[in-house]
């Protein structure tokens, strides 16, 4: 990740210079590169978590396992930056539809719940709705390392909520 951090730092320096020099085409290009880098960082983090789970012996549940309708997921900084919610782990545990049809997600906030429609991207790695995911991260004060609970609450309906510390 150190090389990614260096690359991210260089992109931000170039972006600052491009803004100062009013090079708007370069700003747009660098913003696109920064977003893609955040996505790559999130994907790498997910793979590292999977490898760590395999090493520690916590193998994923077998497909079709009964009685499992929720799981906790750790949120990486790349997820927050790019407003992504990665779905590989929930999909592997059959906690997310495998088809391309839309489904409902209920985002839980301190004072309310907001339902929105989403699906998965064609590669099945993340939810397509990024605006609501970004709002969920922001309004819940989610930081890198925080955990989120993904729970099936109906046939094509899911709830996403921040896992609160026991002393909160």
C-alpha cells in the first residue's frame, strides 16, 4: 500500500498545481485517475482481508448455508473516498442478489432510515448507487476501519448500519 500512498500523494500534488494553473482538462483527468486509484485501493483491501481470513482459518461459509442473514464488513479509506460499498463478501455468502435486477437497501442513520434502490455493477464488485453510500458514510461519521452491518431483511431488501462500539 505504500506505493499506492506515494502515487496518491503525487496525484494530489499534480492536481493542486493543475488547479493553480487553471488547467481544467488536466484537473478532470487527474480527478478520474484519483477515483480509479481509490477503487483499486478498495479492491486490494478486500483481497487482503480475504487472504487474512483464510490464513487465520476463518473460511467463508459454504454457499447455501442456512440461518446466516447478516455480516459485518470493515470499511477502507478507498471505499469512503470513492463512495463505494463492496459486495464480494456478501455475494459469496448469498447475502446479495446475483442477478442484475434492482433491490432495496435501507440505510440507518441516528435519527431516521432512508431506503434507496440499487444494483451491482457489471463486475459484481460494488453497489451501483454511490451517492447514497457516500451520504451513509458521511452522516454516520464512518472512518477507515469502522465496521458496517449488512443484513437481509426481506426477499430483495437489505439494511446497512454502522456497527456502534459497546461504550458509545
